[in-house]
């Protein structure tokens, strides 16, 4: 049984060999770097996503670079006319409580002196 | 061994090498051709140093082809998994590849029969019955112990006989 079974298996592989010998490509064709359609299909799977990623990097990269540098320069650059500017209320920060009380007008008194009004009329 | 000798020996074993590449590539002719090309290039580049003459050239070449196919398949599988294109892989593997492979009716029937046993059993049986290698040589190509090769060989034969009986192939 086993011997007979082995003979059957041998004949199956013999037939397979005969069939495959007919489809074997030439040695020199295989050795030369001729790309098969299978390889091309495999490559096609990859070049599209790779190309999309590359293009995205080329487009998004410079945009990000420019926007980053522009926003950074806005923060750093101070216009010259503002450099010496002081707020009119800055003195309040350095005024102590006693001075503040004495400089305030009492409630009920006018803020305008007669001199001020005369100047306005002129 | 110089390059000219390597070329000559590859040429001599070319038909067997292609058949073995087909077996390692699940019957895909294009993939087998690609694997064989890569293996030949490797042999020419590294063969002068790598082939020590411990085994026969054919056994060594078959091991190179098997490793190349294995590496290539794992690379392809990883890429496909990343792309989540399982459907496409199935189409390529089961449809387009097989349409090339199953050109002959006889071959188609034999391959369908062989697909019913495990890949390792199929490869061991192919090395022994198709390529007339000894079990020791087959174990060397498969990079498994002789004991392991023998187990695959015996189980593969039993399974194949069983499948042949089911398919009415008892008297081929």
C-alpha cells in the first residue's frame, strides 16, 4: 500500500514537473533585471500613497514654515513710535496712598477753576 | 567559486530552481520570476563567499530561493496589512496569480490537490518527489531538523494519499 501510494505520489509530481517545464522562462530573461507585471503591481500599491505624502509635505511644509516665522516676527518687532510711549495713568502706579488722597478733589467742589473757564472762553 | 562557474551552475539548475520558486510563491509565476531573479543576483553577489561547498549547489540554491521568497512574502504581507487592503491581496493571490498558474488543466488539478496539505508538507514532498532530493537535503533547504522533516514527509504523504483517494486519483 505504502509503496504503491509512493508511486502514485511520484507520478503526480512527475506530471506536475512536465507541466511546469513548459512554462519555465529562459534563464537569461530571469537573470536580467526585467521587471515582471507582478512587481509593477506591487510597486503601484506604493507609489500613489508615497507620492501623495511627498506632495503634501512639499505644500504644507513651506506654508507652515512661513506662517511660523511670520507669527514669530510679529511678536518680536515693536514699532519705533511705541517704544517711548507711556500711559497717562502710569503715575498712579508709583503714587502712595497719602499723596493720592491729598491730590483728589473733595466731593461737591467744582473741578474747574475760574481761570480754567476763562481760558476756555478765549 | 568564480562568477562564471556560478552562472553555469545556476543555468544548469534553472528549470528546477524556477519550479521550486513557484512552490515557494504559492504558484504565482510573476512572483516566482521576481524571487528567482533576486536569488540569482544574491548568488552572484555573495555566492563566491557564502557557498562553502558543504552541501550541493542545488540544495544551497534552493535554500537561498526559499529564504528570498519568505522574506519577500513577509514584506508584502506587512505592506498589505498596513494598507488594509486585504481584499486586494486576496484578489491578487487567489485570482490573478492563479489565473497564470492554472494554465493547464492537469496542473490545476494537481495544485488543487496539493493545496489540501500544509505548505511545509507540500514543500518537503516537492523537494523529495519532484526534485529528487534526499530527506537530509530537503531538511537542509527547509532549515529544519531531519526529524522534523521526516515527520512532515510522512504526514504529508499520508494526507496526500488520503486526498488522492477522495479525489479518485488512486491510479494516476
